[in-house]
C-alpha cells in the first residue's frame, strides 16, 4: 500500500520538525515548505497530490490563508485535506480559514495527542496508530 503524503508548511523550521515527526509517526511521508508559495511550487512539480497539508497562517511570501484559497481554486488539488496550525486564536480568524476551505484548525501550542486526534477526526489516522 502506498503511504499517504503530508505537506508541512511553516516558516519555522522547529515547527516543521515537530509536525513532521507527528505525521511520520502516523506513517505519512512528509514534504516541507517554508511558505505558501514554496508549497505551491512543490505541488506543481508533484505527480501525486498529498492527502494532507498542515499550514501555518503567518508566513512570508504567501500566508496560510492565501495558500488555502489558491488550493481550493485548483481542481487538481481539491482532494487535499487542509489543516491550519497557527497561533491565530480569534474566532473571526478561525471562521475566515474555514470559510476559505480549511477542513480543521489547530491552535498553537498544541500537544501531539491533540494533533493526532484532529487528524483522526478527519479520517487520516490508520486504526491503532494513535495508541
């Protein structure tokens, strides 16, 4: 069975490492990008679209919200599950992200267990992986 792929998009290398460790534990192959533009460039070169993208909001070049809107406008990327992972905790920001097409929203700081739980809710955790 082909492993699922996840794209981790954050301008913080430390945060990318944390998220990558979590998704790798869940048997995802992880690809990293430092901002939304780099992520779109990587996606343009991929033959198979990742099942999941974990997206920071505040990044240079292209922020997470802009990335979500671009992905949602591209039929080729429509199947990708988009999860915002951000310090933006205001209700209005959460609503904006979900309205733009994000599936879920995780507020930093988060625990590994909370992240796995969110991904399980989205049907992206293999059974027994979070034990």
